[in-house]
């Protein structure tokens, strides 16, 4: 049963921040609410005040950052991103990721910011945004600050947001030339949360060597994570099947997954081992075309 | 056989317009004036003594109207096996002991659901936790905790089936295989959870609206448990959001709402939450299976022995039947000259296992069809060939058990063989697995031992020619209202729209045991057909008198035309005859009664349907993940009454049975079901659903109405086995425990690799 | 404590007062007695509660009623024009795309939204369109056939 609460529906960011500042920890933010309402129904979250930011239209946008990158308002729905004509070239991976995120109904209402703030290590957007080297902007009455996506989630369902802070924007920088990014997730039911998700972004240098690489894993640890050791295996080298296999191996050891109903720890490691080379190959193929 | 005018045609379901416009009113939708809302408090312990229940605080909460516990009941125990008191073991509201997580201990009625739920938190229950046991293999040990006092080794019930001389026969076999399997649980996941609105009035009469597969059973079980006379309880089944075997026993929603309503003389509604539905209603029976199979070199199966231990959960429920049927269907669909089965149902401190679509046969078919493929491989025989060699044929007697009249198994095998050939050479890591099955058309078990007919129907023709069909059959989505209306229209010679069906209301309908064991088409269909035939006989009497032909011609009615059989152009309108006949009866409507009770039809069922299924999978050998590419089914169910209905049953069965093979499971920790939500309980969705093809085989069942037999449950039997066999064909690994998850496949692939090295 | 909620449902304006915690599905079913919309899980997983909100399919069990303030909503009750069924409703009848019918409202709303957004979906897109909806009875394929028939223009829109 959901405990009743007082409901605020601010129309501007300023109003929302003022309310947040006023009610501090007694308030919770709701946006699409696709995850929060479930927690509230289970009684796991029972806020006194609910600040409903779904109606703040100033936070729903996709625009250019002026340098070939994108700025996405935190309240942009998954479906808007999926259907946006701006999700092409280096950003197409974002739309691809969104297509496999839950159901159309959920994507129509749920927002990318809400997904990130939920802090679920199995969420789809985080690994992709980490691979794309995206940053997050957070605002409070005191001001703004930014953080790379990879530093945003601190633990299971715990983020770096401080009391009084709101996630406002995601900046996805323009990928360097000759960069390809790809994402895949493993699950048993097609539209399900990831048992393991893997995103990779590869920038090819002279002679198709791996000039730069970012590999991000979902549902492979308490938070979405970068597989830096695996990246190191490939970085600066000419990519071969053997190296890719080694990177997969490395990623599977640096991952720190749990055993649960969906999969055992070993199986998750195994999946990381298989999916890292697969998706890196795909990223490389895209980099060649980019 | 003359052309049928109604049956076999693609028609709209009779409940269609209501359902596609959202105007069908389910129990879930009902609101009565003055209605209260109930909630049930359930045990958090798998096994505990109830020391004390203090309801005072809850009663004081504003808006709470009543709180009841086991003390407010008669203390009777419900069970469908009324002749065997020891098998009636479920109090529903526990008085002294709880036996699984979810066992009800108290219930509240309040002005709204929130208040009722709040009140649950205010009920103080003092428990003394007892040692608990979860696995049947543990529960049958000497020193295991006792789930029910005085039950030796926690064995709830055992079943033995035997014919021939099994031990002698094994001596004559060229090859013997012994294999072990484990079949998992499965949740029914009806989209409408269990719910009931019960209204008990000051005059001592009770009306129950409930989502059920048998208003008849609910009426009688409710009478047992409340002490009311059967006739004072009227059970009405509104449109029902699925059953699949989960809704034909008295459940906590019905019983608690009844007890609360009796306290208050006000209507009380209880709707189980999805979580309660997963944890505190019945589920498919998990089974440990030990199989021994012996054959001659040429593939002739000489002997089979099956030993089964099932996880019973806390109470008997319908478990005894599942135990029997899994044993019986372990011999299906083959002619074993020697066969022995021993099954044990063991009490455990887990949610109760019971009936679910297929009723023990999906388990036996999975294990049997898996082992048969292994045997075929050992002997170097084609899987279809070994099935052909041993498959049942028409007019076969299962020794001492059953007589099979119509049987199209061999035609089904031929069709599937063609299909597999047509698919030709498959891409790498694809495989097609085959699985054959049979199932019953209605069970010959009258659990209740009442003197009522198994199925009965009343047909009444009104002055305008409109026909009221009264039947106790329960349409839970499978479409019996439509099928029975079609049978009635065909027999009477009128159009489908002339029939108005009144079903599953014990106040006005004759009894019917309900929708289980695939019985409605054959059993209720026969009852309806007879009732309609009786009406027709009366009409034709009038017709004969009126038309007074000078020779004794036979009369018939077809498409609302009453005519001479040999000279169909000579006749009169059905409507005219109806008017005159009713006038001739002093204004009394034309009425016909019909019933069906199987006599001398063996121990299981009066008829059986058969089929063969081929499932194609594509395996990713690096992850073990496989896709269900296609499922093609050749099946026969006698005369097809309602073709749209059969397609739906078949495709729906693949979603459910494919899920049983592929992903559905109820993992537990210390008796706690870990995935009690649709998010965590994995179900096949549209993107996961394979292509499905149907190859219809013509048969005619002499025992069935117009030659029809079942086409609903049997279709859940073959899929898990077909998937298992397909995975083996694709990548050479055999998974003996359900569900066949990618993780298990990958593990097996790795082990296989290791062995190679 | 209760708050005002203005909605337009199936063309009809409503002005009601609800507790903030009221879910949209509850507002529709319990306050407006539009019981055609069902609830199968209450946790955003089954799709039985699907409705159209400002033209898009959403799960009404996972939206606070107040979040829909001012919105235009279409439920299953709003699909037929008078007594004439919508093309999808007719196609569902012809193809037997429902059995128990408990998922049907959600299925019809999901597919109606799909065709509003994309009148010519591919088979894959139809599958995606109903992937958020569980049907325990039909196995989905008859629903896909019904939508395909509508896409092919086999059913005329009611005037
Ligand atoms: S009730 Fe809303 S998705 Fe199930
Ligand atoms: S028709 Fe029963 S759930 Fe879809």
C-alpha cells in the first residue's frame, strides 16, 4: 500500500529546487515514476512530500552542444530519444539502446534522468553513456556541478546526488573521428532488464589500431562500471581476435557481479567474457564506417 | 455425414463484443451497494505454531468492520476428496498451525482496501516457529519435521499403476536406460487474480460472485466449510480472467470473504494481489522423476518403470490427481506391454502444488519424450521411427486402465516427419526436436461422490424461437460458452445467434463439475447435444402432426427449416413450428434436459486426443542462449467444433508450455518464493514467441458430440520435451531439469568440451 | 488532503478530487467507474492497464493520477464510435485475438496507440508494440494477425 503524501507539481526548475531545499530528506522526487512507484508500493520508500517534476518542460529537450555533441534534458522521455532524428551517426547507439529498454508504454512515460537517478546497475542508459564519455549536470539552489556518468552511481540504488540536488542535463560529447560505439545486453526475455549489459566505444587510429577505447558494463557490479583493465589490453594495439578474447577475459575478472535468480556470478562473468569481444568488434566495424 | 451449418465454422465468440469493448464485468470489476473490502493476513513462517492472535487493535481502527481468525470458522478442513477425510486437510484460516509462507491466519473487512491493509499491520500474531522441510527428498527421511502430525515420512499419498510383468520384461530387453529428471514448478499467472464478492443476507442466503473454473465445486465446498445448506449458496461465475487449473478449489479470497460477510450481513470483496497470487495460491507440481526404459534392438519398447516423488507443499489440494495422472500419462502415447509406476506425493512446508493445465502430463511428457530420444539414439533409430513403432493406434486398450477409440497419432507422426524433411538442412546450431503426446477428454473421477450428473444441460425454446441454454460449464477464456452454443445450434438446426447461453450460475444452471481435465467439449457438449435433441424431438412431433405426410417420413431441422429428410424442400419455418408447438402446450416453453455421465469408459477418461510437436531452436553456443524459432504441431481432436478456438488454445499452450521449458520457474529460499512478481517471474512475451504452425489431422471420436474431443490442455504437454530434444539436436547437450535455461545449456556445453579433451 | 484532478476521458471532461497517492488506474476504475481498463500486476509489468494519454500508450498503474492532470485520455470504452466498433476491435473479433479477455483492453489500447503513431508497422514493430503486454491465453500470434489485417486495410474506420 502506498502511504499518502503531500504532492507538489512545480512548473519550473527554480520552484522544484526551492521545494527540495525546503523539505530536504523528507521529500522525494518523482518524474516518470516507473521505478519509484513500485518501491513506494512495497513500502520501501515512503516520503512525506513528493515533488513531481514531470511537468517541468524546461528540462525536456535534445539539443546540440554547439560542438557536435548533444545536450539532453533529464526529463526527456526514453521514447523521445529513441525517435529523435538527432540520434544518428555516433549517437545512433543511444536510440538502439532505448529500443530495448522495457516496453513502449514505459518508454513513453519514463525519463532518461529518472532511469539514471534510480541507480539500478542493470539500467541500460548508464553503460552507453559511460562509453560515450557523457557527463551529468546537477543543480541545487547553491549552484551547479558536473560529474562524469561513470562516477554518478555509488552503490546499488545509490547515486552521487546530494540532498537538495536535481539531475538536470546529460551532455554527450561529439565522438572523436573514426569512433564507433555499440551496446548489447543479455537477457532471457527480450525486453527484460539486462542480466549483463556491455557497451564499447572504439576510436581507431592509423592502420586501424585502437587509439582509444571505453568499455562499460551493466549488471556486472554494484554500479555500472568501466572495464578499465580490459580497455588497457586493447588500447594502442592493433586489435586481433586473440587480443579481444584477452580483453573479454580481463573484463570478466575485473567485473564483480552477484549471483541472483537470473544468473550465477560465474555465468555473469562468462557473459562478460563473451560479450566484450563481440560488442568491441561491432564498435570497431562502426568505427571503420564512421 | 451431412455438412454442418454451425460447427466447424469460423465464428465470433459469443462473449466477443463484451470483451473487445471493455464492457464485460469480471468479479474484479463488481461493486455492490454497501460493499466492504477484505484483506488476508498470511503467515511469514514456513512452519509455526500459532500461540495467540490479538485482533483488538485492528478492530479499533476507524473503518474496520470485522476481523476474523480460524476461531470464527467451524474448524472444518476443506478438500475435494470428501470420501477421504484424511485428505481434507486445509483449514484455509489456520487455527493452530501454519504450514507455508502465505498460509492465511486472519482476515479483515473495512470500508476500503487501504484501511483493511492498515488493519492487517495491527493484528498481533504470536508464532512459535517450528523446524521446516522444503525438499520432498528431505521430507521423506526418518527424522524430518512433520508437516502434518501422524503422517509417516510426510507421505501424503501414493499411487501405483502396473500391468504386465515388468521385471521379466526387462530381462528380455537388449538395451535398458535409467535416467533421472527434475521438473520445476510453474505459476498459472491468470491475468485476473483470485477474487470474490460474497454477499450473505439476513435471510441466511449467500451469493458468491467469483472467478472460478467450477461454480459447482465452490458451492459444495463452501457448504462444507460454512455449514450452510448447498441450496442456500448461489455461486455465479462472471467472465473469468483465466484459470489454467488454479481456480477450482475453494480459495482464501472466497472463504475469507464468506466468513466476513456472514459476520456482517454485508457484501465483502477480496481481490488477491499479484504477490499473493504467486505465493499463496496453488501451482504446478515439481517432480523428481526416475525412469527405466527397456527396448529390443529394433526399437520395440518392452517395459517401462517410472518412480516419482513430488513436492506436495503444505496440503493435498488436487495433488493426488496430478500424482495419478502423471503416472498414467507416463505410459503415453505408447503401447507398453509391461509398465509400472510408483508415485509419492510428499508434504513440504512450501506453497501447495496442485492442478495446472496438463495436470501432471507436461511433466511426464517432458521426461518420457527426452528419454525416448536418448533411447532412439542409443539404438541408432530415427526418433520419429521409434515413436511410430510403438505409438498407440485406434481401439487400443491400455491394460486395465483405459480404452482408446479414436487415435490419430500415426497421421500426426507422418505430418511432422514431412515438416521436418521440408525444413531440410538447418543452419548451424539449429535443431528440431520432436515430442509426441496424448491427453484425456474429461476425467472420470467424481471426487465429491455426489449423485449429480457429471454434466447436465437444459435447453428452453421461447415463443420467438430464441433458445436459452442453461449449463454449469465454466468459460474461463477457453471458449466453452461459444463451443456449447455452437453444439446447441447445430443439433437444434438453428443459427448461432438464436442461442443465448446462461452458464455457471448454480442458482439457475444444472450442475457441471466445471472446467478441468479438458472435459467441457466432450462431457458438457454431450449433455447440451442431448438437451437440444430432446427439444428437437418435441418440435418434430408437432411438425409431423402438422404436415401429416402420408408416408412416415423422417423430419429434421437445419438452418431454421423444419423439413422432411428425404425431401428437404418440403418444410416449414422453425419459427412457425415453435409458435404452434408452444401453443399446443398451453403456452409452456419447449424444454429439454440432457446429461452425460461416463459409464464403463475405463478409469481415466472416455476419450483421448493425440498430437506430435516439432520445435526448432537456434543456440548461441558461447552464451547458451537459444531462441525458439518455430513450433509446429500436428494434432487431432476429433471433429473441430470451433476452429478459431482451437488455434487460440494451441498458440496459447505454446506460450505457456514453451515457458515451462524455457524460462518459467519459482526458485525458493527456505520456503519463500523469490520471484513473486511479473517482473521477476519470466513469461514469454510477443518478441519471444516463436512462429507457430498447426497441421490439423481429421479424426472422429464416437464418444464425443459430433465426434469431438479435447483440444485445450493436451497441447501443453509436448513443448518442454520438444525444446529439450531440439537443444540436443542443435548442440548435443541434454538438460534433464526444467527449465532449460541458457545457463544450464552453457554449463553442459563446457562439460562436454572438457570431456572431449 | 485531496486534490483536484481535471481529466478529459473519451471526450468527456471530469473534475474530481483524489488523494495524491491515487494511481491513474484507480482514478479511472474506482472514481470514474471505467472498469474496462484492467489491472494485472500493479507494477508496470503486464500492460493490462494500458491506456492512451495525450495520444501515447502508457501504463496507468504506474502514473499518479495527479500527473495526468489536464490530460486527454482514451480508454477501451472510448474506442467504438457509438455502437460501431473500431477496426482493431472488429479484427480482434474475427481473429479470436482474446480468450479470457482480461488483457484485451490493454492489448487494444497498445495496438491502437501503435497504429496512431505508425499506421504501417512491420510485423516486428507490431510485436514490439505489444511486448509490454502479457497475454496468458492466446500466445499473441492471433493478436498480431488481427493488427496485420487492419494494417492491410481490411477494416474500415467507423464514421
Ligand atoms: S497493471 Fe499496470 S502494467 Fe500490470
Ligand atoms: S486473453 Fe486471457 S490474458 Fe489475454
